[in-house]
C-alpha cells in the first residue's frame, strides 16, 4: 500500500481490493484498515459504516455513468445517438462487470442487504438512479426530435441498463463474456432500431 496517499484513498483502495477478493460480507472493517495501513478508528473517521464505504467504492473506484448522462442531458443533439448510447452501454457494462463480484454477497445475507439498502436511502442514492438518468436523457433526445415521439424512454432505459447488468450476471471470464465495446455497440444499435 502506498502510505504517501491520504488515508481516505488508501482505505478506498484496500476496501475495493478486499471486496473483490473475499466479497463484501467477509471484508471486515478491521481487515480493510489493516490493508490500508491505518487504524479502524481512522477508517470510521472517513466512513460512517462498512455500507457507506462499499457505496463509496462503487461511486469512486468503478466506471461512472452519472457524469456522462448529466452532460448528454444538458446538451441533447450532441453527437450521434448511436455514439452516445454505445458509450453509455460501455460504461454501464464495465460498472456492472466490476461491481457484480463485490455486490453478489449482498444477496446471500439478508441483514447485510437491508443495511446496504438503508445506507443508500440515507445517502439519497440507489440502483434506480441510472435508469432515471438515462430516461431523462432519452426524453431530452425525444424532445429534440431524434427519438420517435411515441417511444417509451423508461422502457428503453431499463432495457439497456438491464442488458448491461445481465451481461455481468450471466457470464464470467471462463464462459466468454462478450467484450464490453462490441456488446455496447450491438446493444445501442438494437435499441435504436426500436426507438428511432
């Protein structure tokens, strides 16, 4: 661990690595602090709980979708729809691919899932936000005339992001997960056929 990094960064790095290797349920704050070369008290100085730390790992260590969606929504009509949806799908596919091994243990332990859901509600975040963000972007493009007026943008957003999540769930490295770039391009083209 690079002890020259600020403690918060070391903690996030250690948590990310441990959550990937041993899973969220088995990555204790004590082990994370040890790997980050700090005390558990220092960890709690930066993060209120393991759930908050997990959420911050997802937000700060994995590919981010919200900044892209916000930028595209602010300027509908910028770039081609195919380019924009391909980049959205690529980032979403990579996010789900990297987050699935970490988050999978949430579903194995009911109390951990409940604490995680409570922490997300308290922080005002959750897995519904990317769908809502993509829906907002697609509505802006619909208003700009680049998507059919009768297109169901919420369904389209759900289909695109659901396919990206399914790619992470259904395939692993040993069964030949489709490469993110090719998958994103094909997904964007297929979705566009239904909404343009």
